[in-house]
């Protein structure tokens, strides 16, 4: 699975960092970390997402002014 995260900056997310997880590995995001959707690599995969309930916003989207390329290692 491809995981992309960004630190929180004063005007939105900072520069993205990408990671490739191992099979069976879980991912937890720290508070105030921007993240992209989990992206399967190769074959279809199943995901379990645990989210919070309650009042208030639970999602904030950001669209970068310029695109970022994420390249997988060879």
C-alpha cells in the first residue's frame, strides 16, 4: 500500500512524504498530519478504516497549486 503524508504547516500541508507498507502492516496517523487516501499497489486490497464519531469536522481537503509526482522504488 502506498501511504502519503504531509506535516501541517501555517497555510496547509507541507511537502508530501511517501511510504510503501509491507503486507499485513497497519498505519496510524498522528493528529494534525495531512494524508492521502491509502492506495493499493498492484493487486486489489481490502482496508479496515476506524474513524471517530461526534460533532465537528472530520475531513478537510486541500488541493495543491502544483502537482506532486510520487514514484515507486524499482
